[in-house]
């Protein structure tokens, strides 16, 4: 029997810190569609590494905007011929508008714009400099690796084989 190439539903729940209902909703709305293995009434549901990142990215976006807005962004990207993945997009939310910052410029990191949050839901984060609603891909990857290390559901040795991207933080010697 070959090893599973992705992550089971229970592993996905642990790695993404989301609920079963949210995973079902994301699939129903065709935002994240897992693979099903087996032809029984209850096939094994498998999420790819990329889907784990996407679910986590959506979770971060949901702290600032509605799921309807997330669906609208994905729809716009898809309809416009862009890659509709959110996990590697740099998005800025101002009021109820969302801006995608495309990194096409050579000197973008030196001339990165900044914004100050002056108002927000329940005053959260007011006065802080804000650019990204969604963390960088590296931060999302690091979060997932940290959850996998601490999880009682995830077999960390198996996770290391299946995760397609290494954490940017060095893996401690005892877990490497």
C-alpha cells in the first residue's frame, strides 16, 4: 500500500485550526475541493498541502472580511484569468474594499507602502501599521509546521514526508 500523498480530514482540521462545518462549506462553495479515495459510502477525504495552505489563508482573511467577500475575490481572480489561489496573494483591506498588491516591481521591498489602521471591528489593531491581511506564505507554512509538531492527531514523522514545503524555522534536532 502506498503512503497517502495528502492529509486526512482530521489532520486537515488540526493543521488549519478550522471546523468540520467550515471545510464542508469551503467544498460546497468550490473554494477548496478535497480528493476522495475509495468508492464506499464513506470514502477517505484527502487534502493536498496546497489546500491546507489555502484553508489557513482563508481563515486569516476571514478575520477581516466575510466569506462572501472571499468568494468574490476568488471569482474575480478566476474570471480575470489570474491564478485564484489566495495563499500566495498579498491583500490589503481598507474599509470594505480589498486590494491585491502584486509584486511586479524590482524594488518593491524597498518602497513597500504602509498604512495605519485607524478604525476596525471592535477597535482591534487600531493604530497599528497594516499592510497584509493574509500572512506571507512563509508565515502560514511555519504555523502549520508548529501545529503539526504539537498535535496529538498528526504523526509528525509522516507529516514531514508529506508536507511539500519545509518550515523556514529550523527543525529542532530531536524532531529532524
